[in-house]
C-alpha cells in the first residue's frame, strides 16, 4: 500500500530562507517574482543571500507594464531643467551615433511586503525621468539600462539603506585626473609636500555632506584638493 502520509516535500536552503522571510514580512512583492524570472533568462544575477539583484533591463518593457519608478520621499526633488538637458543631450547623441548615451547604474529598492509594482529609486531618479521622456517621444527606440535592486523588509529599512548609501566620501572634481600617470605624479607630489610642510595642511571632512563639495581651509592653509587643483591648473602634470 502506498504511503499516504501528508509529508512536506523537501526544498533547498534557498527556498527555506524565502519561506521564513515571507512568514515574517507577509505577502511577497510581485517585483521579486519579476526579478526571479529575469534571473532565469540570464539578464539578471543575484547575490547568494537572495537580497541583491543586478543586471540589465529595457525601460520601455517596464514602463509599459505595471512597474513604476518612485523617487524615495527622503530623496531630492526632481529638477526639470536637469531632465530637459539630459533628454536633449541624448537626442543629439542618437542623431550622431544611432544610440543613446549610457545611463549608468540605477540603484533601486524593493520592499518585500509591498504588494505594489513600485521600484523605489535610491539613486538615479533624474536618469529614470530622462529615460521616461525619451520613451514617450521616441517609443520605437530601445533604452537599456543597468540596475541594482536590493530587497528590504519595510519602508523604514529602505530609509536606512538610503542613509547608508549617502554616507560616502564626498567627491570633488579637482581630485579627478585625465590619466593614471597624472594621478600617480600628483599623489607623489602631495605626499612629499606633506612630509616637508606638515603644519600647512588641514584635514578634510570625510563624512556625508549630502552632495556638497568638501570645503577648503582658510588661507594660508592647504588641503589635498587645493594641491591637485594647483598642479592641474599650472599645467605641471602634462
């Protein structure tokens, strides 16, 4: 006689983890299923914990579906002038080369318990708006973009992720060089100046400044970026 006991089928550890997560946070976002399907096609990969997905997507396919790209409440407001400029730059690039400019990586969050199709945009909201307008004006042109989507359990967790993402070393255009050779020379000069004149240098603020450039010390003091600017402006790295 066949064994008619109600035996639960055995699953791998990944399925067990997913079930445990669902039991805690409730309904699973439909975006997770969408991302899992994309993993199956080879266009998307995910990390071993199943929290982070990265890959490529067609903006038109997503825009024509139920998916929406929603700027996070704590993120900066959309600047329409920035969007208009980027749209125009991409139109001109397409006229020259038959393709749009690269949009870089869009950083997204997915709240696992949210039943909507909303991707929360952590970084890249202006680029999303640019792609949206390009698709609206030229629906037959392909717009591909790279993305990173992390699954979190709640909106407070999403806010924590945004805070963590923004807590980074502030960039300054004066610290960028045209080649690695220039960067090596400038770094060596800076190190030598610090060894010879340590008292004229002031420390740089390395904590999050919410998009603001690192401030310069009052004269006669220097910091790294002032030295880099002087070397580049004087043409000493050519």
